[in-house]
C-alpha cells in the first residue's frame, strides 16, 4: 500500500474525539467545583469527574474547534435520570438541534454507561443537558464521541 493511502486511511480511522488531548474543550458548564472541574469529563479517565451543584437542568458544552463526523456517543455518569444531547454546526455554541433524549436506568453503586448509536452526524459542538436526576447531585465521568475529524 502506498504511503499516501496509509496516511489517508489513518486520518479516516475512527477515534474518540472527546478528549482534551485531541483538542476537545469544555466551553460551558452550569456548575463548578474546583475539586471536580468540567475538564475531567474529557481527560479520558473514568476515575475523575465533574459534579453538579444541585438544581436541574444542568448542562455542559464540548467544543471540537473543527467539524467532526460522529457515529457513536457514550457517556459514563452517576445518578442521571434524564439526558438530552444536542449538536451544533455553528462557528459559536448556538443553534443547537436535538440528537437524542433518553431516560437512564438507576444503577445502585455503579456508573451508568449509556451508549448512543446514532446515524452519523456532523458537529462542531455537543451540548449535554441533564434534565433530571435520581438525587440532588450527579457526576459525569467521561463522554466519548467515536468518529473522524473532517478536513475542511
């Protein structure tokens, strides 16, 4: 296989786009606790997490700083009852459209791992809205977006 073909194939390989090491950034979070910052959501470590500080809905927005093509989303969280995920293709975090909405199952003493296999879509931003919870506080440990970065 010629080197150019291998390079193209490597660029097209599906990867986790929601990692700070890949350039993703949490640009908004409605709660803040210095011990559990929102950046923990995209550090690739399920041992670290962001926690809400009460009252719902709560939300956070992840920026990719470029257009990405996403085929699957996974979230690891705790005590989330109802979640809505929205996408935007705007230059700024605006004009969001609903991707999916789901009521999650309660898992006593264990992380909720929820996988969303969606029709492939493009986004520059993802917004996660925690509409309700099983308790006064929730934690979000990781968000994974499987897909490829677009060459624009």
